[in-house]
């Protein structure tokens, strides 16, 4: 079975802002979709994983 890396970009309603989440858990916001995709595809450069949420195993 093959697994794929998942990248997600959501639009923040009521704004011109996009919210991107890399497969590593790093997050970033930007108004320019090209800037956001370049950041995601540059992984791991400029990425640091999101901190673990309370109540989750590390």
C-alpha cells in the first residue's frame, strides 16, 4: 500500500487569508496561494512541527 503526503490549504471565511498545513504538522497563513504552496513544497525548510495538543501521546 502506498501512502501519500497530505497538504491542506483552507480559506479563512470573511478574510483574504489562506491557512496551510504541511504533512509534518507545520502551519502557516498567507494571502498569496503561490507563496503558501512554495512554502509547503520546500519542506523541511522553514517548517517546524506544531506543538503536541494536550491529551495526546507524543
